C-alpha cells in the first residue's frame, strides 16, 4: 500500500474544504518589493528546498552571461546559480519539493534548455538569438546548480521550446510526474505555430511522447486536487493558461483529452483572465512574483506577500495575468461557476509585467526537510 498516494488526497480534501471561503475570496491587495534585478530581465521562479533560497531564470532572451541566479530569502542577496549559459528564450524550470514521491530527490531542479536556432519574436519586433540548448531535452540539476544530466528526459521528435512551463504534480492526480508543456511564442489565434504538446515525465527519465496535443499556445501549468465540490470541472486535471484566448485549459492526465474554458463567458466566470502562470495556493507559504518591467522606465524585480496575507486565498486557484493590465485573479467554484476576485490590480506601486509566480514555506526548517525528505506531506497541504 502506498501511504502517500492514499492518505494525501484525503488530507488535501479535508484541509482545503476547511480553508476555502464559502462566501467569497478574502485576500491581499498590496505586494512588497523584495529584490530588484535591474537589467536582468527575469522570467521563471521557484523555491530551492535545499538552501531555502529562490531560483530565477534571467537574461532573456539570450541567456548570457548566465541563465540562473539564486536570491537569499532573508537578505535578498543575489548570486549566480551554477554556470549554465546560452539557453535562449523564456527558460522555465521546477524544483523537487519535500513529499514529491518515490524516485524524486528533494532539492533537485529540472529545466528546459531553450533551443539551438534563434527566431524573430512577434515575427518582426525583436529577435531571440541562437542558443546552446537542445529543444528535445529536459535537464537535471542538483540544488546548487551543478548539471547532473543534460538529457534526463528526451521528448522524442519535439521541435518546440518549453514556453508553456514545467511543474510537478503535487496533488497525486498525474502520478506525481513532472509536467512539461512544449510551446513556442505565439502572436495569437491564426498563428500556424500556435500549438502545445503536453508531456508527463516519470522519475526514471528516459524517452517520452506527448499525452496531449492542444491547438493553442499554453503557458503556466499546475494540477488541481481531485475534489469536484471545491474545483468543479477543473478537479483532478492538469490546468494551463491560454492568455491569447482569454482561456483556461484542462488536460485529462489519463486520457489526454482537453477542454477550453473561455473566461469571458460570464455564465462560467465572474472575472475574465489572460493566464500567464497559475498555482493552487498552499497554506503557510509566502508568495513571490517575477516582474519583468513595463513602460518607459521598466523596473525588473521580485515582489512578495507573506503567508499571513495569503491566508484567505489558501486552496483557491491563483492566476497571474502578464499585461493589460498586470494583475492577480483568484478563483473559487461555487457549484455553478468560477467566482473570481482581482486580489492585486497591478498599476502604480504594484507589478507592471507579471511573468511567473511561486510559493515558498514561510518558516521552513532546512534540517527537518533534509531529515524527513520525501516522507514529508507537510509541503503538500
């Protein structure tokens, strides 16, 4: 009997049922600037369990002189993370958190590699230079940035970069696998390259083909706990953003079928959103967001909100919208539709250009994490 697979979904259902507000969403409105990254053009972000630091992919679009930095959560001090350089375009990655499941090593990081060819973004406005990565590979790092295996997983025949994102299934609905979305930049509906492939990758690595082919650009991905009373039609599914279509898309992790939900449909959503990244908000975690900057004098930085500010949002689906306007929208299912609330409106004194978002435990014990390793279920609930 696999205790983690049988007990954790029950714990999640009970915890989320107690925490999700029944009559509305109660959240924060103000974020606090945490670390300024002038000129670094940050994109992806996640928590490093082995050091309790943040990891950020930087230097878009060419990835030089380095692809990754770490940020001390106490001091906001910045350091290079490893020596990887030259992986082009938006580089996304994800860390193995405590309790992930058999075969995954807590603290390791898995990342896309960009591509070797460059390309014209927006078909004319700016260019992504040639890179040093392999578009068919997913790389494996230790928690200090040392490259363990540049070919941990091979996506057979894949030609698209991984602008859709990477994440782990933390709710046991996709076998605890690593989820990868291969998708190029898109100028929106009608673009011939506007397609995404979805992969599930096991802890042994190896060779993989997609479980689903979705005819639109997806970006930002999570799984959703399998509780239909809390999450309606999103329950038990992979959930991704489709910002060019004002949509959220579910992918069935077993059959690969997908469903597109138009968030401008007022019979199904009270607030529309163009999803750039999304999370199911965990309890007792601080929030962090990448701001790539916008306007005449863009400021690239990381923003944060404390776990106490997030209390009223625990268990809800939080979606970051990149631009026009940059905002955070949180959703709950009321039995008939998704009720949304703008919990951070962007604008003056707020993020100007959301890229990706993450959460980190508010008071982690690194020694305890190392001791309990994958046996911990604390991270998941």
